[in-house]
C-alpha cells in the first residue's frame, strides 16, 4: 500500500519483510530473523529500524535487546494501537506455543517517529483496536478521562483526524507511569487492565478478535467480574460498558468458549502459584488495581456469565 513512499526502504539489501501475524511473534520467528541478521554481518554499532505495528515492534525490540547483547533500534509505528500505546514503555513480548506474551525484555527504542498519515489506510477493525487501548489508558487516568474519550467515540470512528489529541493524551498519561515504574514491578501493572481477559479471548478464538478489540472485551469482562464480586458499583460498570460495547460491537458475535479462555487465564504471567492476578476497576472512583482471586468454581461461574454478556 505504501510501496512508492517506502520504495527506497524496500529495495535496501538488508531489509527484512515480516508478515505481521501472532504466529510469527514467536521465538522460532525471532531465531530466523536473528540468523538473517548474523548472515548480514550485523555489528554492535549498527541499529535496527522497525516500520510496522505491534507485532513488528515486539519482534524488533526483542531481537535488538538480545542480539550481540544489545544494539540500538528505532520505531516507526504504523497502527493506531502502536502509536497511542505500545510505542513507548520499552516492553517486548513474544509468544511461546499458546502462551501469549510469555517471553520478553525491556529495551526502549532510541527514537519514535509518529506519522498519522498511516492511519488513513487502516481497516476499521484496526482503528477499533487502537481505540480500545486509548480507552484503557484513559480509564487508568480517571473516570472523567474515560468519559471524555467515550463522548468522542463516534467522531473518532468517522474521522481519524479526531484521534490526534487522544493519541497525545494517552502517551502523556502512560509516560507518567513509566517514569515511576519503568520495569513493571509495581504501579505500572495496572496498564494490563483488560489484558488478562483480552489475551485469553484472543487465544480462545484463535486470534479471531484483534488485540485491542479483545482488550476492550477484556475490560468489559473485568468490570462485570468486579461488579459480581461487589468490588465495583454497578453504575460504573454500566457507564464503561456503553463505550466498550460500542467499540467491540462488530465482534460481539464471535464465540468465546469458556474452557480455552480459562486455560489461557491460568497461564497469565501476573498470576501467583495459586491465584489469578487480575487488574480490575474497584471502589467508588473505579480506580484500576491489581486484585488476587482464586480460580475457584465461583470465579469460573462469574466468567461464564460475563463472557455470555459480551454477545
């Protein structure tokens, strides 16, 4: 689609083309790319440039952090999700089998170049995926911030130019947390809001739901679970659901089987040896917090009901 604009890059002898699929975001794929870079005689004073969305970003970050014990890299994010969320924060995540994002590193790019022109050619599902992460970040900031995004959803879907201020505010919010907890050891954990359930939904549907849309569904499930456990007042769950459902509505028909969803949840890296480490909205302010929950029969029943309510 951008053949003319990227002609020089595509013709460069050391350019590596990566098909951006979850199946390729793996150790095996990373190994093949590393072998190619070794054949190209990559040295420590070289640097990698990633042009693409989150999958290309994850692979490049992981490879740059491990090849020759670390070489520099730069990022040109081309999806809304990457531009509004994952382009900062330094994390890479690689899948191993059906365990999503189970291997990774912290290794920030030296530069990030955001060009909103890339958004003009994104499919609607990719816009919804990015908006899902924008909703997540603003929910973490405050109920008021989330509501402000929710009020602009229709404008953003109608005109991608309306996304610019929300891309900026999402990155500004995330930046505050990264500067306090760069290596995700404490408060930054709450940026996994919607992700435990979202990753499980992706896995259970064989990635039939785009990542950011699955995260939107995951946030809705988190709200429902929190309400069912008397951790969140119902009006907050209803308030958030209106916006979340508007964003994931085109995928609400996708069947999400319970057993594979639960199986994926049990593999989440935020869990302890006996409990699920879930990020949920709690309390009168709907603040986003980590809550440890036993994966007992009561939880499984609540999860079953919450998944059914997505349809």
